[in-house]
């Protein structure tokens, strides 16, 4: 084959590959189009994490994350299908396309960013260490020799694992209800959890004398979306920005957390 023919062959192959990649990329960007076409959006929400998501007396899901899901669906002009999830299965549900997005107290960290995309933050959240007033825990160093309940796979599990000193007895449970139950029934001396879970637990069990001891991590909530769905991500960020500017995020936060959302990060 002479040089011009070889060059034409290479050019054709390169163009073919580029077109193939472009087509593949276009095909991958289907979530927003599917939502708009079907007028349906499937959003994962918690049902064991008040006040972000829980089942009310009427057995219907409610909470800040549920209201946020309704806001997103309304702005998309789509019917909302709520899909209950727990901390361990939130990301797998997204990756397996059982849901279009996750609004379930999802904190952003480098490990999670490897497998899913995150929207701008929509509500405040933080994780802390809680224990009875009578138990000395003035820093994470004081956890040595103590048992700590934590929900497996949650961001507080990751942070506790990272900072806990040698000799800390970390006991992991499959959901927040089991974690709280273990602490309340004195299976552990300490609990590491989100502020919302701790507040509800302390209100329901005043005799335990539980108090906040130490901050684990500031972790505002973000909406999780599948990798490759950049058009849906851009649309969700647009909705969040508009809701923030209109004061809607502050209203949701005030309703459920008794504080405004404030200056949330992107």
C-alpha cells in the first residue's frame, strides 16, 4: 500500500472511531431524555433517617429529602416514584439503574466520586460522636478501649474508621435503626451518627443522658447521579441553583432542621 492510501485508511479509521465514541457518548446521555419522555423520575430516598426521610403515621414517606425529591420532580415536570433505600444500597441502586438519582443524605467524598457524580449541595448535615454525659470523651483519642455503634457504609463509618485510635471497638450495623437500637440497649458505650439521627434518639431516650461529644465531619448533602449522565447533572444543578436563589432550600431546611440551609458548597 502506498503512503497516500495508508494515510487515507488511517484517517477513515480515526474518523470511524471518533464517530463511534461520539455515538456512544450520545447514547449514554439518556436519563434526562427518558425522564422527559416518560414524564416519570425515580428517586431513591431514606425511610429510616428522620427528619430527612421517614414513614409518617399515615405510612407515607416524608422528610427533607422527600420534599427535595418532590421539588426536583416538579421542576422536571415529571411524576415522582419514591424508592426507599438504606445507606449500603443507595449507590448500588443508582449504578444498576433502579433509580435515576439518589436524594438520601448523601455526603461527597473522593471514593464515592470515583463511581458516581454529585450535584451541588442542597442541605446541611454533619456527623458526630455521642455518648452519655457521664462518659469522658473529649476527643477521638478517648475512644480507645470503648465500643462504638455505627451504620455500615455510611460516611460516619468511613470517618470513624479513619480517625479512631487503636483499641477502639467499632461495631457496625446494617441500618440506622439497628445502630441506634444497639446504643440504646447498651450494647455499645458510644454512637457515631448524623446529627438528625442523634437528635431524634436523644428526644426519645432522655434517660440515657446522651450528649454531643466530638465532630467527625461536616458533610452537606448532595444528590447522587450516575456517571456519564452529564445532561441530567447539569439540569439538577440548575434546579438547585434556582431553588437556592428563591429561598426554597432555606425553607426546606427551616421546616425540617429548624435552621436555614445557609451558604452551601457546590
